């Protein structure tokens, strides 16, 4: 039996107890244990629990894992929940996702919002996209 799976069988009830003040951090910790064991589905399930309990970092990490799995629509929703809960880096992650999907305008908007909340690397990404857009526009004029 997988180490993470056996741990999960013992501790899954901890995720479902709404009276546990630390259930969000427990779910995030279990997602890391599943990740180390190579169990992407287990990690995602644990992060869904954290997200469902209102965790901003749970939603942001869920978005990252869903992106890695190629579930971009669900990843976008998870990042948006994280942003709504005040997770600053989720704006940057949302920008990266939009950029990956080829939506430069949405990426630039997300990077601008990320800059406003103090994510330093968002400025460089936004500027690079702006330069690329300008260069493409100039090439089309020729």
C-alpha cells in the first residue's frame, strides 16, 4: 500500500471535520505528502478539501496542480477563488495561465493586478508581453 494512501486512510476524517480550526493547513500538508509519494490525484483531492474549506493557498495550489494536469478551465477557477480570498501570487499564476493559453490581454490584466499587490516579477512579464505585442503590430504594418 502506498505510504500516502495508508496515511490518507487513517486521516481522511480530519479533512471533513468543519470544527477543526487547522483543517485547511492539514489538507495542504497532506497534499504535499501525496505529492512526495507521486500521487497527483491524492494531492489534488487534499487541495480540493482545503479549497472547499475556504483556504486561499489551498485554492492557489489546486490551480497549480490542475494546470500541471492540463485542466486549464478548472485551474482558472481555482486561481480566481484564491485571488478572491486575498492570495496575491494567485494573480500572477492566473497571468501565467492566460499567457500559456495564448490570451495575452488577459495575462497583462492579471500581471497588472499582481503588480498592484506586490508581486515583483509580474512587471517584467507584463512588459515583455507588451513589447511582443508592439513588435507583432509593427511587423503587420510592414
